[in-house]
C-alpha cells in the first residue's frame, strides 16, 4: 500500500478517506557517478532487501552522467543507460518512472508504485544552468515538482562548483537555482512548495583543518570533530536562506575523494601543469541530502483546509547513510530514507476504469470508465493497455482515444472499445491507464487483469511481433504524430 492509515476513527467507503493522517515512504539517492556505467547490482543502494515497510517512491539524483557529445545525442534520442538500468531493476517490482529531467551530466529520476499514479498530479520539470555564467550546463540544478495527495513537493538535484575556495560561488549558484520558476500558471516557486528536497554533489568542503588531521579523525570515527568546519554547516548558521533547511547527522565517512573500486581516500599522484604533482584531495562530505518544510501553519491558515495550529505534512528521516561498497566513481553514493505523514487533500482518482468481460484477441473488447464532475477531459485523452511491469507512460501495448473510440455514454459512465487485432494473442497480465492530455499525467489506473491466450494457432511472425514489445522498453515508440497528439 502506498499510504499507511494512522489513527483513523472514521472511514466511509462511499466518499473515501476523511480527516486521516497518511504515511508514505520515500527513498532518495544522490550519486556522482563520474561518467561511469551502471554497476552490476544496486540492491543495497535501493534497500531492496529491506525487511521494513515497502518504499513508495524512489528519487534518484545523479551527477556527472556521461555527456560526451556522441553519447549525449544518443541519450536524447533514446533513454540513457542509467534510466534504462533503474527501470530494469524497479519495473518488475511494480515501480514506474513517473518523471525525469536531464541537463548534460545531471539526471533526476522519480519512480513510484503504479497504483499511486492517480494521486500524483501537476508534474513539471525544469533545469538551471550555472556553469560559464549561466551559459553551460556542466553545473547547475535539475528539478521536478509535483502534487502528492494534494500536497506540493519539489525535488532539486544540484551539482555546484568544486574546490574549497569556492564556497561563495556555491551559495550564489544555489540562490540562483532557487529563484527559477516552473512553466505554467499558478505553479509555486521552489521555496513556496510545502516540502523541498535539496540534494546532489554540493561540493562543500571541510575548512581550516589539514588533510592529516581530517584523515586521522575519520580513521578514528570521530566525525563530530569535523562538523563545525564543514562549509555547508557553517553557511547554514550564517545565510538566512539556508537556516530552515534540515539535514541528518553526518554519521558516515566523508564521501569524497576515493580511489576507484576501493574505500581508500585519494592516493594517486596526479600530474598537473608543468608536471608538478597535484595535492591529494582532502576528504569532504560533498554529497548531501537536505529538506525544508514551508511554514505550514501559515499555509493552512491561508487555504482554510485545517486549523492553524495543525501541520498538514511532516517529515521524519529514518536513515541517512553512505554506501561504501560502490567503487565506480571517486564519490560514494548517499541515501536518505524518509517517512512523510500528511493529511490528504485528494483522496480519490479523477477517473475510475476497468475492463468489461473476458478479454482475448478473439473479439473486440470494452473498457468502462467514469470521471469526477470537475475532471478537465480532452479530445486528446487516451486509455492505454500496459503490461503490469510497464516502465513509463510510453510503455503501452496499444491504446484507444476516449472520444474517437467511444461506443456508449450515460450519465455516470462511458464505454470505449479496442479492436481485437490490437490485443496481444499471447495473453498475460495487464493494466489499463487513463492519460489526461490537460494534466499531462495518468489520472486513473485499473486493477491488474488477465488477457486470455488466443485459441487459434499463433503464426511465427505474430509471435515475433508480440515478443518485440517485451523487448522494446529500451526503445520507446517513435510514432511522432501519435506521441505528439497524446501529449507525451
């Protein structure tokens, strides 16, 4: 389940959830991957063997994804290897890629359990260049904002300038990123979201102390001795715009800079200009995860949803760790596991849909759906047939236009048909999803259902064609007119 019900004195199945506190669990990853390819296994990174409650949302922020020109152009045409890798890992577990945004080496991916898609709305992305005075995207931030059960949340994955002497430049760049605006009417700025996550390779270093003292302190696991000289901790005390950001205790080794495929700090003798040896890099907590809650009593008072003294959303950090076993980069990945508790402002999907009768490729099939009265429907809305392990919104087997393919309509529901020729003859387990062109998201999803295998012999060429959609995940459909019309 996406939400855990807490302290629920009343429940009415006809109108949904009322005045309840819900709990969802979010796992956030930040990793500077140093242009490397994905590792063979990310089980521990994503806590896939955890005995605790199921993760509801994965937020994965990467920096320094390979962005050489030929590689970057290829990734523009197709999903990049890291996106494909995480989709391959997570889709069999019931997660779908909700959104992604990339700017050169910066990549932000969000995955959710597909049953939760109808309750996530208003998805928008943005990127902000800060390299070369704002003209180059090697540094900057990529952002995704959304509404989760009616609550606004923004995720910002940043890669800020390097080197110990550039603290002020890092702060200036982050201020610039915070000032960006998402496209669209009525979308709040990042700081005006109820919850803002800020993470990435923020590149803050440990000031004043020498490399030998820092390394010896780390060796003895006396991390707290270094906290007061951490540049980000120092800035949070001084800079007004940082004071409300929270972070868990740095109870893990600084995550930079390591020799590749080891847990040993920088030992390589690197040649620089005129063949002088560069200094070894002092270890630092460059890779961080912070969050900020808006003054929610003020929000509640303005919107009149709840009494002023009650918070609508709260955040608990359950786990904040680094992962030393990953050695493909000179940075170690960092993860934060969060529990979000919220009062739902949205408690039912905009569209409810289901397959009618038994489905097989022997005959045309029907879909019944109904929408809430305020739903902003469009002639460009469509219903897709998806495998239960679908990876993203383009991963459909076939689709029907809700207006063009409508065959009946009444006051409380409508019916749409799909042609038998479009139904997979091999059968299997599938889902139906309603995609809203106006809202640019899936607003309704059916329960999983079976399509019966065809009783007539399946010819080899048909079998080969149907097997192809099982393998097409790495190469999404490229029917330009159809994709443009569907708004994806």
